[in-house]
C-alpha cells in the first residue's frame, strides 16, 4: 500500500483523533489513536505484546504447517490417483462446505481445552484450500506435457518432480496463500471461541473484560498488520519461486 | 552410438470407438523404412498421418497389424524412438539445458557423458549460448530447435516429426527445414516426417508417402532420387512436387 492508498486511512485516523480532542467521542468507548499508540509503546516495553504476539504466531504457523502438508498430500492423491478421487472426491467436496467454525465444539471435545485443540482448528482451516487448489492445479496440467513425460519414459517420481509439482505450483501457491490467510483468521477465532490463553485474541478478550478498549483496538491493529505482512510475504515468495512465468 | 533403425509397418490398422460404432482411421498401412532413410508422409488433414506417428512412438498401443523397430515389436514408449511434436511442448519452468536434459533422465550414461551430449545437441541445433534461457524467452523457431535437441539427445535409432514446422512463419520454416536436413545428415538417423507441406516433404524426403483419407491409407510412395544436401531451387524438386500435388488432387 503506497501513495494514494494511504490517503484514506490517514484521513480517518486524523478525524478519529480530532473527534476525541473536540470532545465528540468518549475515550472509554473509543480511545483515540494517540492512546492506542501509547498502549502499544507500554505493552511493547513491558513485553506483554511480544508474549501474546509470539503465542499467536507459533500457533498460527504450527497449524498452517500441519494443515498445508496434509492438504498437499490430499491434493496430490486426489489429482494423481483417479480411483482415490472417485472414492473420496465427492465426500470431500460435500465436507468442505461445512463452515470451519462448526468444528469448534467437536474439536474442543476431542482435543481438550489446551493448545492442541487450537492448533488442530488452525490446521483444519489451512487444509481445505490447499487440497482444493493442489487438486485443480494437477487436473489442469496440459495433456501434451503428460505425453512428453511418457515419450521420455520418465519414472513416476521424475514425472512428479519435473512435471506435476512445477506445473501445479501456481495453483498450489494460491492454495497456500489462502491457507495462510485462513490460518490467521482461525488463530484469532480459536483464541476467541476456545479457552482463553496467551495470544492476541486472549489479550483482546482480557482487554474487553477489563474495559480497556485501547487494548482491544491495539489487538485489532496487530491482527491487521500481521495479516497484511503474511499476505505480502506470501505474494513475494510466490513471485520469486514462479520467476519462469514472468520472463 | 546406436545404429540407425529399420522400421517396418505391416498391415497396420487403427479404429477408434465413437458414439454408436467405430471410426476406422488407418487401414492396411504397410511400409518399410531403411536405416538412415528420410521418409516424408503427406496427406490432407484426417488421413491418419498423425495417428500413425502416435502408434510408432508408442503413445497408443491398440492397433491391428504389426509395427517393428529392428525386428522387435513396439511396446509402449522408448528412448530408442524420439519425437518432435507440432508444438514444442517444452516445460516452461525449465531452462533450455534442463529441457534437453529431460531426454537423458532415464539414460544410464555417466554424468559427464550426459553433460557432453546435452551441450553437443544444443550446439547441433544452433542454440549454443542459450543454455540458461527459459522457453518464454525464445522465439517459436528457437523453441522448436530445443524440442529437436530434446528428441535427439539420447541418440535414438529413429526420429519422428509430427508437422514440426507447421506453426512457424514461412521464413523460419524454410530455415529450419535446411537445418533439419543438416542435422539428419550429421546424425545419420532414420527419420519420418509427417507434414501437409508438399514442398517440405519433397525437399527433405528420400521417399514421399502420399496418404488418402477415410480410412487413412497409403495411396502412393514416390521416390525422390536426388542427393542431399539439396537446393531448394532445383527444378527437379518442382516437378516432383507437382507429381505429389497431382496425386493429392486425384483424391478430390
């Protein structure tokens, strides 16, 4: 986000700050940006912010890694093994329609109230988009390229490494990118809806309970910044690894 | 280096199941291609000439009759048989060098030999200096040269070409035809070229096989008794070209 894209947020922040100084808003309900920034400075200095942020990121990345790895495997099986697709495909496509939050009660019962349940939930959120996009990426491989692999008598492993994975990579990246976003949303969701613990969601829940709206707003700000950073990082990694497309 | 192969087709036929019946695309094709010979196959679209190549390369195993290379019946694809398709079919995520190397993935040659063969074949098709380029950076003609190098790198005993220059502009096509003649002479490889370009078929082939459609079968085989390398402006080529065109016109 550069240049003109920054104009609107800057104006909103200025209006928000001005509303406070003009006495138009109640700082207990809507603390101005200056107070939120002051809270940011305090939390960062005292270490509370890093503790919560670290807890959320570890949870997010652990769930993402598990979900994405399982999703990649599932997508490869669906894409490369016709029989598996016929057997499992229809059930999977029905199953993926269930909103991921519907699983929270079951996961809580099955995996307890600790960290494991939250990571499982995040993994589940990351799993689906990776399966769907990996599967689609493989199905979209040009038949003529498959023929080249056959003509050159490549082994299944060579075909996977030289043809299937690179050809499906743009689509797999789309899946991973979505998974990264979903995993972060799920991390916050898990922290809200499951047991309170360390994490940005937990910090916000605590802030709400103590009526510290500056803490809540700080949480919102951090969620946005982390989401933006993850999104940006994924796009940069994608551009780097798919350089052959842009020459 | 493997010797150039002898290809024999014996009463080859091919039918496709279609809705409510069968479509006969090839009937009774019998032809022997001698070691090192260059045979051109011409015909209108739908005469089954591309199907014939798919059978020889081994992409389609269900046919009638017998296809043998050096006496052994063809079973599936093999590194003994190389093919160049109408589209280059390079893998866009691999460089020129890596694409050519695909042809040696299943080879038992030592690494150093492989590297030498890859470099030699890139030079053979005139692309030395472009080893690290990606297909998207190449022109259509250059990409097709890479496809030729990929087909030849494992030194197959027969090279099949399926309308390899059909998608190129006229100037590039003429240049690549001359190149192909040089490469074929340098490698001494048995070659079958399928094309609908009569001038190309006559310019390159030792024999021209004229096919006719519905069902696809051989109408006539015309020898081109001129030594290689040939001069495109040779009036004898023009006469032969007319003969082939007359054969094709007789089908109408």
